[in-house]
């Protein structure tokens, strides 16, 4: 009889103490911290390196592809162009590619010019125009990438339709170029 009474008292005590034990257990549990992962398929700025931004897109598989971008300004600090540059697997002598967007009303019959340095100047035709501007698709050789890595500024020239005899030249800063280039994804593998 004493045994049943002891068990009954123990059961009553246990009933009142279980919630406090459960609370202690709950207090020691971690709910984790949510990772603020970028949305799949949405571009985001992963890093800023010198005057370049590392823009990445997260894929369904969790892997990211990244390219380097820069907004190019004229002497009055007005936006003139935007460049996005990505590495390639160096097939056919092309080490990188770039898309350069220039404003609408650019004279398309005169190609865009890039001066990598004093001795290396090239012209590139416009590929197409859309609502945001006109696009030039550029292939860059290993030699041109090496020039950009060593330089401080490349120059880009375009011509506006209102002044066909007067090119507009603006700079592309190369500050942070090498480090940003090394962090870009290699496409084509």
C-alpha cells in the first residue's frame, strides 16, 4: 500500500514538473539562423572590387555564375555605358567576352572603339538595340586581357547621331580589374 501511495505522489509531482523540464529543454534548443540566400535566377551584387561589381546569379543547382560589371561615366559623371565582362574557356583564342550597352541615339554606322592602351585600339560593330540601349558584343584575347590587367584605364568611344563628326570618349576604370576577373565564372566548360 505504501508503494502505491509513493507512486501516486511521484506521479503527481512528475505531472507538475514535466512542463518545467520541457521548458528547460526548449530553452536549450536552437531554431537555427535563416540564411539570406539570393533568389534563384535573380542577379545580385556579390562583391565590389575596386571600381568593378561582381554580379552573380544563383542557379537551381545552388551554383552561381558571376560576371564583372561597371557603369561607365563621362567627365560630367553622367552614365554613358555599362559593361559586363565574363571569362570564357579560351577556345578559338577568346579569353573573355563582354557586353557593352550604350545609349539609344548612338550612331550605329560608326563602330564602338576600345583603346586598350596607346598601341592597341579596336573597333566593334553594334549587335542590336532594345529598350535599354544598343549592345556591342566583344570577344577579348589573352593579350587584351593582360593589357587590361596591367593598365589603369581603357577608353571607349561612341558617336551620337547629333554630332557625327565628334566622338564621345569616356574611361573604363581598371582599378580592381585583375581581382574581379579572377572571381568571374568561366563559361563554356
